[in-house]
């Protein structure tokens, strides 16, 4: 290494080069195949490709390459991850142990149901728990993500109106404080989005809502707490107005981390909602694993749930457990996913709920809301807060100052990386300028929250005293500030070093 290389700011991590393609040497081998016990046969000509120029590397070359890459990454196991709306809570390792139990991990989806009774019992129980937590009548575990659950819910609302002879109900009302997936979902189902504005307090504008409610409305999708992190102040009125014109209420439940054991969407009058198990119930996400977005419905929409769902075929008796099976709800919108949802995620969420129990889940929400409000209160003199009110599990502040010209939310986020934190969500929600959406979750200690607050306060000062420090950040990460626009427009999908492209 030259002196120049050793003194660069990134002292702790080796540089990205060389790529694994440069490591190879003819004859190096990472695997040893056992002797073949079947006769050799030639592959069909069209499957044989020469000229692929793959590297020949040893096992150690591969291990070092990938471990090095993993060290460039940031994860919830590395540090504080306040990425608003994503609920990046710590994922307990017990969840992983349970998901790896051979009886769960090795079950085949085409096995006869009599041979997978444990897996079905788990699904049945999880459905019942999620119904209880939401105050709904029933749950389907089919959807593979939050947006997929939304899609299921809106298809169910549509199917309900068609079954009731009202196919002309084709409009879905979506407040501008909704998550972006809400209007996208509506468009995917072929229905029309009617966007309505928020008032100065971050709540839905009720007058505007009354104006748009008529006999063409299929329903309304609303995120609770909304993407501003605040609990809708007029939720009862909203539900009444929409029900009053014959529409149904969809609740985006991705933010249930603010409501566990405190409020039940079913009791608030919602007809259908989805959960994000990968947020609220700690199954890994964001590159760490597939999602799971179960959909919960009240009596009205129960027959329309996607299927199959886990059911009891024969009641148990004393020591004899029930016989579990799978069935399609009567007027089901159908299947949304191969087999039975992302089963491994169901095992993890089941473990998490079982471990916490009712009082434990309520404490999750209380601590999540406390952490968010603590950070909000300590930052409010240094960052503009668009809404002066108690928040739910997250809050939004603005990453710009009148006396720090040219400094943007993005600069604040990039600088946070230098202090060892994952940035908050940037430029979302769209209705707040220079938005920084901060969600600490309940798993962070007071010390972790304090360290983050100190970094945020320091950055607010740096923005005014030394703005270039922010503009050029991050300074300490393996990769510096990337040109995100160019990266999106001139995709480089090859990991082989390519000659620099002229700007
Ligand atoms: C994360 C999120 C979604 C989408 O969930 P995915 O699993 O990413 O599809 C929808 N709504 C809200 C409020 C969210 O936070």
C-alpha cells in the first residue's frame, strides 16, 4: 500500500478494488465435487457457452470478497437505523432459530395437509392473533408485502360492491398524507384515485372529503398514523362520512407499531386493513428477507379474503388436537401468491408475538411512541417541525435553515453517515419541504437515542458554520457521495471494472 492509500479518510476499511474478477488465476478452485456415480453425458449444445470468462478463485478468495462487501453495508445489526416508515427495529435472533426448525424449514408446500399439522396450527393461530390485534373478523396470510396486502384489500372492496350490484363504485379517496403505495395500489386495481389535501394540522380536510363523497366512491384508503407520523384527529368523522355515502374504509396498517394494544382498527370502523409483519413484527426486511402483508377484514368483507386460509376441519377433543386444513373463503378474490404466503416470515412473526404476549406488544408501542417523542422534543429548537403536536411512532422535521443557504435534507442525511447512523427517510412525505422522517422504534435505548440527538444537533450547527462539510459528506464511508441521478440514468450492471464514462 502506498502512503497515499493508507492516509485516506476511510482508514478502517480496505478500498473496493480489486474486484473478485481480478483475483482469479487459472486452476484455483473453490469447490471439490465428489466423484460422479452416474455415466458422463454431454450437455445439449445450446446450453454450453464458452467465452463467459468466469474467474477461477479459491474458497478463501470468495469468503474474503463477500465478507468485505458485507462490511461496507449498514444494517440494523450494525447500528441505529431511524428510516421513517420502515420500522427498522431489531430482529430477535430467536425468530431465526424458530424459522430454521427442520419441521418448518423443510416442509414442502405440496405435502398432504395431514403431514404438516404443526405448520397449519401456526398459521391458524397467527391468523387469530392478527384478527384479535386488529379487532377484525378474519385474516388471510397470503400477501407477500404491504403493497400486496393493499392490493388484496382494494380488490376485496371492489368485489364487495360488484356482489352488491354496485359496479359503478370505481373511485378510491386517498389523502395526500398517504403512503405512495396507496395511490399506486388503487391504480393497479384499475380504480380511480381521488386525492384530497390535508389541513394545516396534518389532518384530512373534512370539507373536501364531504365534497368528493358520492355514489361513485368505492372507498377510502388512509394510513394511520399517517406518513407525517400523526394520528388522524378526526378518524371517527372520516369513517362516518365515507360509510355515509356507501364507501368502505381501508386502513394502511404498516404503521401498526404505533397502535398495538392501544387502538383496534376494527373498532375504529375500518372494514379492511393490512399488516406489515416485516415492520411491526420484526421479520427482517430491506434486503434482509421477503415481506409479508397479511390482510384483515371485518364480517362484511370476510367472504372475499384471498385464499387459501388455514381452517379447523375437525374440532379437537381433550388431548386430541384439532385437525387443521386449508380452504378458500366463499367469495374469495382468489390466490395472490404461490402456495401459502411467505411462510418463514409467518414463523418469525408468530415467535415475536408469542414472546411478547398482549402486555408486551402494548409496551412495544408505548416505547416506540416515547422514543419518537423524546427525539422530537429534543430536536425541535434546532430543526423546523411542520406540526407542533405529539407524534406516533415517528415524526417529520425539515432539513433546511434560512441562515444556512444551500443546505438540504440530503446533506443532513449524508453527514449522519459520518457519525455512524443510517439516514432517516428523505423527501418523504412529499407534502413537507426537505422532509426528514425519523422513526427510532422501541428497540433503541435512551443512550442510542441520545447519541443520535447529539449528532443531529451537531449537524444543525455545522450547517451554518461549515456547510461544505455537509455538502461533501459522507467522508468516512467506503463509498463517498454518489451521483444518484447519473447512477439511475446510466446503469452499470456489470461488476467488472469498466473504463470511466465521459461526463
Ligand atoms: C412500508 C409501507 C408500505 C408498503 O409496504 P411494502 O411491504 O414495502 O410493500 C405501505 N404503507 C406504509 C405506510 C408503509 O410504511
